[in-house]
C-alpha cells in the first residue's frame, strides 16, 4: 500500500518566483490527506495531476495566510465540480467562522458535507483515526496557535507461516496469532507459540509534519524514530536570532531535531524568499543530519513497507 | 501618459491549466489600478514584473471567489514587505467584514492604511476621482451583487498655438483659453476667439470593465464609444441558455454589446474551462464585432492619446 508524500509548495510567507506556499499531499492507500493549503494549491494539484476529489482529509496547521489562503478556492472548485464525497477539515479555532462567512457572502451552499473538526493546537492529541492510520496534533510554538501533525499507520497483523501452522487451528485462533497471541488450551498451557508460526508484520510507517515553529525539543518523544520528518527551515543559522524573533527555525535547528529524534529521513522547507539558491540550506542541514532533502515543489517520497522478518 | 491594460487572468470559476482567475491592471500614468484579484494574482504580478507597491486602488467587482480569493494573500504580502503607502479598496458589502476577520484570526495588524470604500453595485455612480481619472460603477446582473467599472480620463486642456497668441494675454487668460473659453473685454466683446488660437485637447481615454453578467443592454448609455470594453464571454453562443441560467454571457453577446455601444475595441475573457482552444470564441465575437481580442494572460494594450486637431 502506498504511503507517499508529495510537496506542492516550499515558500515561506513572502512569495518567491516559481515557489508556492505550503501545501503537501500524503497518500495512504487510495486516500489523500492534504496538509496545509497555501494560495495556489488547487493549481499545484492540477499541475501534478492529483485529483482533488480523492482528498478525504484536509489538515490546516495555523491561520497564517501562506498556510490556508488556497482553501477557499479549493473548496469552491470541489463544489463547482459537483463533489458529493464528505470531507473532513481539521483546523484551529477561527477557521470555521472564516469559511462560514466566505460561503455566506458568495451565496454558496456547498453541495458536499464538510465536517469541521476544531483542533487544539496546544496539545498532543489524536484527532483522526480510520482503519489504516491515526493522526495526532504536534504542538508547535509560533506567533499564532499552530500545530504539526503526526501520521502513523496502525500496527499491522503478523504474517502466518503456512507450512508451520498445525492443522487443528480454527479461524479465530488464526486471527489471534496474527495479533501476536499464543494459542493455549483451557488450562493455560501453550499449544502453539506465536513466534514459532508467525513472522514480524510489515512496518507501520509514520510521517511527522512540523509546521511553522521555533526550535522546540519537547516534541521529541512524539516524533522519535519516524520514517520521515518534515520540519520548517525558514532561515540559515546565521539568522538564528531572526528565526527566534519570528518564531521560525533554521536549517541547522531542523537537522538537530531530526538527529535527536533519530528519524530516518528529514525534509526541510518553508524557505525565506531571500534564498534564491537553496543549496546552502541543504548543506547546513546535512552537516548535522546527513539524510536530509529539500522539500521543493514536485518532490515525492514513497515510504516502503520493508519487511523486517524475525 | 500611459493608459494601459494588462490581463493577469482569463479563467472563469473552475480553473483550467495555465489560466488564472480574473485580475487586470490598468496603469494610468504612474498609478496602478488592480481590477479584481482572483487566486494567484500576486504570483501573476510577480511573473509580469509589476510592482505591487505601485497599486493605489483595488476594485473588486463581486464576491465570487474567482474574483477576490487572491486579495488576502496580496494584502498580506504588501504588509510583510513593509508597505506604507495608503491603499484604496473598493468592493461590495461583505468584503470589509471578511478582511477584518482574516486579519483578526491571523493576528495581523496591517502596517499601511487601507481605506475601504463599500460600493453599491446596483447603480451607476462615481466612486473614485483624482486629478486624472474618474471611476464609476456599472451595474451588472449576476447571481450575487456585482458591478463593472468605468475608468475615464478627465477632460484635458486645449493646446495653445503659440504663434497665434496675441502678446497682451495674461496668464489667467491663457488658462481660460486652455479650458475652451473665449477672451472678452469688460463689455462682453470677444477679443480672442478660442478656436482661432487653440487646437483640440488630447483625447480623454476610457476603459469599461464588464465583469460577470447576463447580457444587459441598459448599460449601453454608460459605455457608449469607450476606447476599450472588456466583457466577459464565458460561453459560446450555442450555450446561450446555460449562460442565462448561470448569469453569464456568450462571446456573441459580448460582441453585440460592443457593436451597439460603438466602442473602439473589445476584449473578451472569463472563459469556461471547457474551452481548451479559445479561437472559436474569438471568431464568434469577430463575426459581430471585428475589433475583438482575447483577454488572455499577459495580453497588454496601451491606448494612445491620439491628437484629433481641429
């Protein structure tokens, strides 16, 4: 099953030529999750041939325009193109009021159900769950209430090794084996030891999106060991004071967090328009955390379900 | 002095690849007027190297998203780039409330003065005047309150023909000649006949912007003889019923209005995404009004101050 991230925008608030404001699409199986929605997101979706009707959830990190000014246009287009599929919209307090007012003044009765989930950006909390994934808020520290999002696949069943399975096992017992239990008789004696007949499940993949924030170590426990960390890196570290003042991070800080969290891979983005060439930001991060890449427009990374068998 | 229109977007509400939502810039001398501001307008300004700090007036025709969803981002960018010049913003009821709420939720105290002028889209009325131009609303007929805008240069002074001017004329008398008066003595006897010593002034140029609307002949008196008429042409005429139902116009209708108003030139725009090739729309319009062009992204037209001397 796909677990793939696509970057639609890499720019911080002041726009830069050929860069777009923040938006990302996380594909999990056939479902798309849109993470932030800066101005021009619907054009970027069109450019990369991503069908917006497949988006089931939209997550808005905070109410600075470069993270949500594309939302109104995208929802309008979904409406005009006769979407009927329900949409979940997660965002901080204020977003629902803004949308309600927009729809009122444009005399629009959106013809598909939008369920608005107001999130508390100050806590780590599960805000979404389906058969495949959970999503938690990651509290950020920015000039307005702001959170990141942690996407985690749920634990997957263990593999049954057919040739080792005793023939007396019933279907319910097979299910219990898949979920890691041993099979015991009525006296508690082990009949089939789980590890003798199963192998490890496929990995449960994870992606942490750290939107606009100061350097903030207290999220380390939540993002520990994730497959992919996106962290904003608005500035080079020679501007660390400017970063602190504006509640942003430097490339070096993003990489430091990645190293401390022992993540597998780091994406940096949300670059200040002052950087025409992004190579120095990448090099600064790589000096601290080698497995770093630039989260620039069009960049895609699929995370595989590696099998680490016993 | 320049009187030049630049098209930033040609698309109707549903976006189409490589087309942008409605926005136009009318340059009058050194002042820029932005007319509508669909999503992506700030990117388009950047693409065409138009400095947004030169925009003094923004006119929003109506509150359908494809005409104003770029406004929040543009104003935010002006703020972030430390604009201090005052800005006039003209728009229908509801726009000020939307902006106020946007700035509130994003905790933004815009650092330049915005004067919001709420306009009544149902009447023909002068809403703006400076030394050079006047701007009037043109009532449209759309699904929400909507108006177009008529930009007119003020009358210009007549030319004095130096070699024909009697030497006794005082500076105030010269000014009166420039404004078309004869020079008389205290008994009312004509000393200098205006037409003997002056020639016609440069033309006062005019541009009529007809935003989303049904075909509507009652604006003919206001747009009679304008140098340039922009009129929406969302559909071909085989979809005239769809046009009426959605309160839009066809290319043929736009051209019919141009012919009846005896305008000098017609621009058509706001094309439905269903038309990949716009040539048939142009041909349909040209069959009725030859001097028609497509108002597509990047299209520029300067209107000259032709001298029609006596």
